[in-house]
């Protein structure tokens, strides 16, 4: 599941994000959502979130509970 729809995200989900500094390389960072920063319902580059460790980036992939 991609991270373009705000309704698919909620605090506590594990996601892969691309930080601003990693946009050129596309390096993904995995973490747990703390805050959802994008106010609009959708965003073509991914919804911007803050992880529990403080890193900020756009969601590229949402990991489902197993």
C-alpha cells in the first residue's frame, strides 16, 4: 500500500519514508508514525509524517500488521 492517502495512515503504523535529504537516492527509512503532518487528504509524493524517533519524511510504503 502506498502512502498517498491520508486516511490509510494513523499513529502507530510501521511505514517506510523518504527523508528530504534522501530524495535523490530514494533511500527508505523504516519507523513508526507519531504525527501526520500533511493536512490534505492525498498527496502525489506521499503523505508527510513524523516518526517516533523524530525523523520527518514522505510515506512510500505502509506495512500491515502480521
